């Protein structure tokens, strides 16, 4: 393996991760909260269910429970989610999307897809196929599987 090439690969992957994290501020509408990718994952997990416990939500979004709890506090303050003690189980807190939260998930997903579509359109057919092949290989490397 060529060490210089590997170092360039490592720097480029790092820049990709940083760009993904920073993109949230450019995705926010005026007056709407900007969602991180982790927050979006949490909210998407709630999209098709009336409510989930914090633990269930953390598992579905692949985020630790303490991180999910902190995230939910902020999202609740912004009016994006609602947290309520479960009936009949004092220890369980159920989380659900508010109407604002549902609208926010839909609008952010649409903006992400618009940006992805615009970028995809700049690629040739061959570049699209190559990009998909490389991304498919990168996913298990990033996940550590």
C-alpha cells in the first residue's frame, strides 16, 4: 500500500465527515431549527410510530440512551418532540413527534434529497456507477463490520 495515497485517502474521508456534519446549518430554513444527522435519525425513527420509549428510540437511531436523552431535551424545548410519562409505568418516558417535528423531518429530508439530486446530476453515468460502488464498499468499513 502506498503511504502517501493512504494519507490522502484518510484526509479526504475526514473532510467528507466534517462536510456532512457542517451541512446541517445550510439545510435549515429561516426560523426552523437546524437538525444534525443524529437528530434527524432520531426524528425519522418516530415518524411512523405514535410514540417510542427513549431506549427504543436510541436503539432504532443507533445512538446511546444518554445522548438521545440530551438530544430530546433540546428538541422538546424547540417544540419538535413531546415527552410524556407512560400511563401505568412511571419509569417509562414516551416520545412522539409534534406537528412541527413532522414538518421539519419532511422539509429537511426534501432539502437533503434536492442537494443529493443536484450533485448526482453533475456526474456522468460511469461516475454514478463508480460512486455507488465505492460508497457501498465504504459503508461496512465505516461501520467497522
